[in-house]
C-alpha cells in the first residue's frame, strides 16, 4: 500500500511564493557589464584591424611595388592606434571608478 498523501500537500510545501528579491549578477550601483566582458571584444577588434590593414598594405605593395614597406607601416600604425584607444579607455574607466 502506498502512503496516504493529502490532496493539498504539494501546494502547501512546494508551491509557496518566495518572499525574496530577484537575484542579480551585479551589486547595486555597478555597471551591468563586468569589466571582463567590457574588454572581451578588444582582441577581436585588434585582430580584425591588423588583418584588414595588412591586407590593404599587401594590395598597395603589389600595386606600387614597394616590397612590403606599406604593409609594415600600416600594421604598425594600426597597432599603435589600437593601443592608444585601449589606454584612453582604461584611463577614463579608472577616472570614473570610486576610490
């Protein structure tokens, strides 16, 4: 024989509303996106920028016969620009962070 279970048993025990606030991943007063996610796309952005500039540099080198000089110059300029952008973002971020 199966044990007797009253008809209202599951509702009273398992289906009671919880008196709690919703769970959030960030504490109040913080940005929604954590720092790691904010900079996650930086590597992809750097790779796409360097790749595109290398492609354009190779095309220009082939067109003008400069032997790879334009490819190197464009890649270095792209890398320097990306690093300047990263440093600017980090400075702005650290200035906004409470001390």
